[in-house]
């Protein structure tokens, strides 16, 4: 019989053992066999290499500010532009309808 042992990553290193128990399906109370202890070793794991954090993309912020400056017409943007009325001013007042 061949067994494959899968150890969780958080298992501490060291020597471990277990026994295999075989039970008959016809007489489960009396027909039992147990293997000798089987041992295995969990080796010391190397420290995982953590990739360095990538820097914040400040170039994207600068590009966004530049876009807003160009699209908005400069630091003052449309708020500084002179807004002209499309209707000429009229000095005549309308009288109420009767």
C-alpha cells in the first residue's frame, strides 16, 4: 500500500507518525488489523519571498491633473470666462396682458 501525505503549509517542521487501521466489512468488531507506526518528516520551510510593493502610480495623478487643466482652460477653468447673454438687453418693459 502506498500513501501520500499532504501537509498544510502552516504545519510546524518535525517528525510525525500515524497508524493505518484496516477493518473487515463482514465482521467489523472482531476482524481488525493495525499497521506498525508509519513516520514522516516535515522539513523546515524556507522563508517565503514576499515581492516588493509596487509604488503608487503618481504619473497617473499628474496626467489626470494635466488633462483637467487642458480641458478646463487652465487653473480658473470656465468659471473665469466671461459669460455673455444671448439675448440683448431691452430697456422696454413688457406690460401685463389683459
